[in-house]
C-alpha cells in the first residue's frame, strides 16, 4: 500500500515534466496529467519492486548451522544457482564459512547468470 501510494505520488509529480504546462484551468490540468501519472507510477512501482531489501528473518535462517540452515543453503544452491552465486559471495564477505559455499567448493561449477548458459561464463 505504501509502495503504491509513494509511486503514484512520484508519478504525479513527474507527470508535469512529461506534459509541460497545460493551457487549461487547474481542475482540467489535474485530469489531463492523470494518464501520464499512472504510466509513470507503474514504471516507478516496478523499479521499487526490483530494489534489494534486507530480510532479517531470511538472513537469520540462512546463517544458522546445520540442519536448518544447511537444508536451505543446499536447496537454494541446487534450484537457484545464479541466486546462490550472489548469496554465497555475500555470506563470504560477511565472514561466514559453510561447506555449501562456492568459495570453498572448487569441484562444482555454479551458473553465474540467469540468462546465459555458456560454459565460458564459469
């Protein structure tokens, strides 16, 4: 709800820059800018949803020792390899060392991209 309200407010504020001054009364100007405000709000909302947000509950479970954290780390590694590449690098940067991490397992090649499936990217 807050994200939608914020994106609509930013979209309406940016609509003036897209439409410029409208030669009508103030009441008409609001409604003439409304389609541009919705278009901008949709774009801003998509950008907001793509931002990385910290998730303390997920981080706490991911950093737990075996068996709970180990199961989650192995599941993410097997099913979401590109995401695991980023998570493993972040865990290594924060000083964690788990046997599932890419930095400690040089035998397995982990995919680094969601879209490229070329062997040379490893």
